[in-house]
């Protein structure tokens, strides 16, 4: 089933960490397996990278902690070697880290080099995007990664009921559009031409970390934008080129977009005001962050909407 | 807006031991001329869970003999006011989530906000009036009564409808009247693609533009009886009729689909 949510502040930053936690927690019944956040903090000239070194539910042997430590050191070493000046390494968990660094080279080279460390997956990379995802519900994840009070302009999130692939961090949303800076997607639905698009995108050199169909949407859109299309045009093309049922949300450094498939098979409720736009699979999620009475509507089939901050 | 902690039993049933909170204030309205005395009640649903709200409604309607209930702040919760099988008046001051007012037989429900997907699913009789928008699947498998949405509705409105009337003041999405079997739909605004796809019977009136017709749905001429029904239904709910209505019915080509030649089947689909 899965639940998706998005929020964008049009009048300056807000506490998107707390807001997204409330929105996702109110939809816990749609997917208790894992929760994920894509949060956009204030843009920085430094790059910020979120990565994981292992899954929380994998068996831990005697050498596990030492191995995590060794792999983390190896990543710092590799970052230095490829020309990144590491500013800060924060570990919310033994297996998940946030790294800030100065870097102006090729992102794909950096991501590939870092991911070559065993068990490592780059969850997000950009100047303001941070993707945090883990097993269990939104409040537990927000608590574990200290997300309450995270200030920023826009965010998307996802609660997952795993149907197509494993319950692990690699299968959790949001998906970063490897290797493109500051782009992420959450998706509710199933894509039926996933394998075709995965092969096409793999031929262009992109890597996929999971068996999850949603992972291709992010890369698909980012590749189109890299080819020169606007976000809105890329999303409109996706309505014809992606088969299946979907409602997906996409975020870039300064915009939030939503697209619905031609069957309108997956729900979405939308609230718009001059101050903010909030949208989610259920209205309860929107009401969890807005204290007053609101009017909402459901976008129709084949609708593509984009808001900028 | 503290999140409510909901308990589940081993089978996954929510709040297995929930009790009606009994927080409603009840008053008796004295007889006034032709109108007999009746009991009315009001309660606030903001702090209550779904089960508590529905148990409180049942307590009021079945045990306390209340015939006029007002519920405040439903907060877009799901599955509210379902399975009420008695004649009564329910006013919901706010919006409902998914599956609101399903499986009811008798109540007259007024919702001042909007509703999510599948409002009035499988309703047998009564009236539901929604002042704002509705999500997809409004009036799914409706068997009788009137479902009135003054705003827009989503996709597949009246899917599998088997009776009753659905009236939409605004626009409707795709596949409106999908597999309609009996009853009527009155859409004052525009409708999306695939109107009346695979409908077996029944009738759809559209006041605005039609994006496209679905399989085996054809346009028909309005008769005197159609105008009479439309005028009466819109007058009851105080809705402004559009300039003209178009009427859509079943083309009946799918009725004997199995007996068709392969070439004929292609023509139908």
C-alpha cells in the first residue's frame, strides 16, 4: 500500500523534520516496515552525503563494530584520495553516517568510489538534500536520527509496506537520483516496465542498489533533466513512458512535483495555501501539520504539478 | 495535535476492547406543532479514535434513541459513521477520510467538509450530502438512496452502482459510472475519459463536457420523464441546473459478448 507525503514552504524555512515526522506517523497504518525522509536544509557550498554501511536487521558477528569502524575510516580515506576535503563526519548509528565535505569534481566518480567499500550505499548526495531512511515507524526513525527540529524549505517522505522487494534500507524510499545532485523521489504504486527502464538506464552507466521498481523513477527523471528537459516536461514524458500505476513525488534543490498515472489508481490529497503546499496519500497526514480547518482536493489522472519554494 | 496511540490485538484488530466514551451531551427537544418531540445530541470527535467515534454514534442512535446527532471535528479520520441501520439525522462538522458512511441503511447525513475515497460504499438507503469535494469511488456499489457531492469527485464514481442516485455539482474524473448496473448519476460539470465504461444498465446525465465515452456507452435522447427526474432531484438539493443535459446509457453490445463473432467483438471493444 505505502504512504507518501510532501511539504514545501513558500515563505521561508520551517521545521520540516518535525512536520514530516508527524505526516508520516499519522499514516503508519499504510506501511509499518520502514520510513524515509528526504529533507532540504539551507543550501550550503559544502556537499552533504548520507550513507549506510550495513542494514540494522542483519546478523551481527563478533567483529561487526570493528568492521563498521574500519569501513568508515576507509570511506574518509577514499574521500580524501578523490579530492574531497572532509569537514564533518556524524554517526547517528554505527551503520549510518552523515558526511560534509568540500568537493567540486564528478559526483558519479565519488559515489562509485565510496560505494565500492563493502556494504556501503550512498543514500543521498547534494548541497542541501539529506535522505534518512531506516526500518520501523517515522517517530522511531526521527528519534534515532535526531530529525525533530530539522529546518528547511521542503521535504518528502514515505512509509513502506514492502510488496515487491525486501524489508531493508536499500528497499526503503525516498530514492536519491544517483548520481545527480539534490534529486529524490517517493512513489506509491507498481511499475510494470521496470526491467526495461532499468536496463536502459544501466546502459547509460547508472547503478541500482535495490530490486525496487521505484528506484528507477528518480534516475529516469534526473537523466531527462540532465539531458536538458525541465522537471515538468520530464514528468509529463514519464506519464507515457512509465507503465503501471503510480503517484510519485519528486524533489529538486528548489522544487517539489507530483505526477499521477492515467488510471488515477493511487490516492493523493492536496492542500495549497500562499504559505505552503502539503500533499499526502491521506488527508489525516496534512491535518497532522495544519492546525486549522482546511479545504483539500484530489488531483485527477495524468496531472503533473510543480511548486517552487 | 498529539498522535493517538491505537492498540491492536494479536489478529491485528484495532482497539478490540474499545468502549463508547459517552461524552455526547443529549437534550430533548419538545414537541412543536406538527413535529413530535425528539432527542438530539452533539459530541466532539477530535480526541476520539475511529472505534470510539463509531461506538458513540451507535450508543446514541440505538441505545439512547437520539434521532439528530452532530459530530464535530472528525479530522478526516477513516471509516466514520459506517454501518448505521436506522432512520436518523447525522451532521458531520468537518471532513472525513476514506470509507466514510459506508454500509448504511436509513440515515440522512450532512457532511460540511469533504470526503476521501469510497464514501457511501454499499449504501442501501438514506441521503448523504457532502458540501465540498469527494475522492475517487464515491458511491461505489451503491444500492439505494441519494449521494450528493456539491464539489468535484475523483475517478470511478459510482463504480458497480446497483441503484440509487449520485449527484455531483462539480466535475468528475475518469471512468465515471464504470460497470454501472442500475440507478442514475447526474453530473452537472465535466467528466473525464471513459464515461460509463462497460455499463450494463442505468443512466448517466452530464451537464458539462465529456472527455470520451467508455466501451459500450452510447448517447440517448432525453425524454419527458428524464426532465421530470432531473428537475425534481436538483430542486430537492437546491442545485442550479446547467443549460442542457446529455443522457448516456448502455449500448447493450456487451450483453451477449460470448455470442459475437470475433470481428464483432473487436468492434465492441
